[in-house]
């Protein structure tokens, strides 16, 4: 059967024979999966695909790699099967390796399933929570630095006054105690306000837009999946308005009464975006 392979940023080339056979057998057992090329290697002077990520719909359910074993007396190829369901204390925490084809195929067949809704909801909530705390820490540091540096400059100015006598106040310091300092302070205040709504009041929703455009919406209070929407028009009207505003904002730019957008920085999912949206009606101070 023809297998569904997306080369993405890689030049199109043949698969390693062992990988091609493996993917064909896996696709027979799991006809809904799609394979995305993640790595190649030179084989007999030709570039061949050595590894793929495995997707079921928008979710990455695992990865397969044909690697070379240099660590043992008997060299050869290894089948590396990766899945978030694999948890190890040593080595690659989410990967198991074997030289046995049937063992690797059974492992992939058993592990490569879509996550239940409650597992996805906890993943999305956890990622947004982590991003929220990071946003607040960054806003606080930027606010502190916005007046630490000018204060150091003022110290130098006062030192000169003490030793050289009265002199004009440096005009370049005035803007640093003006708009820039106020902007950083306002950004920190809004970030803290959103964090309080998220962490203390459990208000609003966490959202992840998947690589195929699916919008997964998680309730902050219950950490449960509310909707799996196909477009923003399937959301309640207040969240339609807020996500439309949040989409045009800069990454990690908090807006009071609206929320914030976090771009997915992972290599696997650069297309994805996360959002925290405040509950209630949409209104701004504009």
C-alpha cells in the first residue's frame, strides 16, 4: 500500500529499505497515521530517509528511527521507537531501542495511539501554566532593569557633582524615567493581573491551535476539554472576539481583560500556538 509521507523541509529522497518496510507494516495496522520526515543519512552514496515522526490527525503519537549501533561488538542497525508513553530514568527518556524488527513493530503498534481528551487537556493546561509563569518572571525582570540602569547612571552623575561641582542633569536619562519605565511597569502589572485570574481565580480557558487548525479549548477551573472546534466561529462569541485580538498580538504580550498568545517554540510543532483567554465579555481600555 502507498504510505502517506510528508517531507516538509527535507528534499524528497528514498527511504532506507528497513524503514520503508517498517512503515508499510505499521500503516497496515494503523491506516490513519501520517509520517513526517525528520532525518536523513547517506547510504551507499545516496541520501535516504532514516527517521520519521508519526501523526494521527494533528497529534504526534511517536517517532521511528533507523540508527546505527556503534556501541556493541556486533555492529548493525537499531530500531528506535519513541513515544510520550515511554518513561525511562536513563538514556533518552521517551525512546526504546531494539535490533528485532517484530519487537519494534509491536512496540509502535501498542504505543502509537491518540491521547484521550483528559490527557490532552492536562498537557495544554500545563503548557499554558508554564508559559504564564515565565511571562510574569520576564515582565518583572524587564521592569526592574528599566530603572536599575538609569539609577546607576544617576549614581555616576552624583559622583561627578561631588568631585567636579554642579553640572546639568544628563538629558539622555530623562526618557528612561519616562515612557519606557512606565511601559515596562504597565506590562508587568497586566501580566500579574492575568496570572491572578489564571492561577487564583481559575478564570477563562487555555487554548491550543493544532497544526491542522483544530482549536482545543480547556477549562481552567476543571482542567477538562470544553470544545474541539474546527474554526473560531465554533467558539462562544466572547472567545471568538478575544482569540481574534490575541492572534494579532506579539508573542507573550499580555492584554488586560483579553489574554495572551504563546507561540510554540518546539521543533516538532512550530505551527502551533497556545492562548490564555480571560472569561467574561470582551472590553478594553481603548
